[in-house]
């Protein structure tokens, strides 16, 4: 293994493909254009000496189009995946650089949100299928494990995707499987809390498991965090940015206490001192808290999937139209529309933004 490696999150700008494009053939042309831009970023990362890079979730920008054309996704996703692997594989092989890309992929049994690890020879090493699916994403199939992969010249690598980071079990499972570094492809944060709770959660996931954590976020918020929970690279809000850091993958994990002395890699103690027999409740599919909260309404998967698709397509259009009406000075019509949107879209971003508009009115 190299004593020092350079890793990076590729913080891309938004290249979402509109649901209004009618055919998968036309969308595939947009996928190819998006890939050309992403290839340029990968080449820039190689020029900077990066050994391994990761792209955000929805690398190709297909999610919005999928929301409006779910019955046609296989016709798009299968050739899109092949194009993505071929072109990223070419960059990886030409520079000896490993690449992680993340997109919905259509397999025989259905669609998975998938992170794919391409090795320095340009060939796929392995893939991770997102395990934790929020209700609106459950038209997709969930993965069922947290695999790790040995990457030549790098070390043992784990991957996770977006909502996975809300569950501390994700990074703990990867750490217990031997991951030295975790690449997290995402469009969201690591906590539902306010303020800097999400940032604190990312740092805590790294520190709790003595992992290097690379967070690849679209548009802003990408990070590289060391095993002490320290941020060693921060992409800020700059789009199409290489958020890179040099790391010594097998160092930076020393720790000690007054009685145990110094341990060079504290994982050797931390994971020996676990008490798995006490953690049985973590395996309970229906823990007591769910009975305590049984009066809280949770939408069915079908309801949530339908609403999520609307949020990404016609609902967003309706919100922007209401905003336009407000800017034009038609206050009462705008109020009426925001009230309707707030009621229909609940706690989604459209519902929250609509209530904010109403408060100002």
C-alpha cells in the first residue's frame, strides 16, 4: 500500500434531467452530455494526483426524469449504466485512479440505488446497493448488506448512500467489516436536526469508528474527515470542485487512557471491548418505541412514492408558478396557491417553503 494517498469528493453542480423530456432516447443524449462534463472533472482530479475519487448520488442526473417515467426507467438506466462504466473506466485505466459513481441501476429483479467502485485498471471491483430506503424511495429495491472491497494500492474501502448515514449502524457495520475509508455519495445530510447537526453527525460517524470519511455532495457540503473527526477538506458551496486531501490511511488512529496506555490503532481495542450480547434490541424488527409511537401517522409506501414523484415534477412546477404570481404582485392568488401547496405537500420542501411564503404574507 502507498504510505500516503490522495482522495477526493467531486462536488458537482446540479445537472438534473427534466421529467418533461418525453423519451428515454432523448434523455440518454443528455446523460452522455452530463458524462462528458463529469469526465472533465475526473480528468482534473487525476491531474491533481488523486488516487481515488467519488461522485455524488444521482451521478448522471436521472432521478427527476425517473420520477415522471417510472415504467420506462429500465430502457434508460441499462444503457446509461453501461455508458457510465465504460467512460469512467477509461479514465480510471488511463490514470491508474479508482472511481466511485452512484446512480439508479436497473437489474433483472428491479431498480437499486447503486454505488459502483471502478478499480485503477478500469474494471468494476464491486458495487453497493443502498440498504436504507426512506419511504418515498421504496419503488426501488433495498440492498441487504454492507460489503467492503480491497482496492489495489489503497486499502479496504466501504461505500454508502445518502439516507444510510442517518443510521449509525451503517458506518459501524462497515468498520467492523474492516473498512479503512468510507465513501459516502449523497444528496442529503446525516441528521434531521437543525443547525450544524448534520455536520456533527458526519464527524461523529468518522470518529466513532476511526474511519476516514469522504462525503461527495452535489452543489456544496462535500467533506473529507479523518478518524479523529477532524475536517481536513471542505468544498464549501462551490460547484464542480475537486475536494481533495492527502491522507495516511493506516495512521491517525492512536488513542489511549490513563490505564491502558497508548494504542497505535485504537480499533484493536474499541472493537474488542464491544459487548454484542447487550445490543440485541438493535436486531428487533419491532422495538418497543414503535408501540409507543403507534398513534403517529406514517404514510404508506405507495402514498409516499406518489407524493415524492409529484414533488420532483408537477409539484415543483406548481410552486415556482405560485412564486412567479407572488412576484407579479397578485397577492391573493399567490396566497391561495401556497395554502393549497402547504396542505397537499405537508413536510416536503414544497410544503415547508409554501408555509414560509404564507408567514411572510
